[in-house]
């Protein structure tokens, strides 16, 4: 495997793992008041787009990182949408 691939997998790992604390906190506290609905919506759409690009280009670091990040970001986004939908928070 080339050095470039190792760097790609390392970057993918680090950026994906960086979302775990936010997801953990959201699951634990059920509090999304400090999270921007617009930001998380745009971010999740961006991650989904990167995943599509990675699939199209056959780039495994991009595919793996964005598939996992999409799951993590979607969890937080779902909690935020739920809180807005039930009137607990403003968008």
C-alpha cells in the first residue's frame, strides 16, 4: 500500500472518530440545543455527497470515512430534527 493511502486512511479515521464524542453526548443527554439544524443538515448532505463521490471514484478511504461519518452525523441530525418537530427547540 502506498504512503498516500495510509495518509488517507489516517485522515479518514481521525475525522470520523472526531464525531463520536458529539454523538455520545447527544445520546447521553438528549440535548441538541447547542447544535445548529442548518449546519448539521448541510454537513450531513455534504458527507452523503462525498460518500457518493467516493463510491463513484472507488476511493476506499473516502468511502469508509464518509459512510461511518454519515451514520454518526445522521444520529445527531435525527435527534435535532425530533427536538424541533416536537417544539422542544427552535430550528
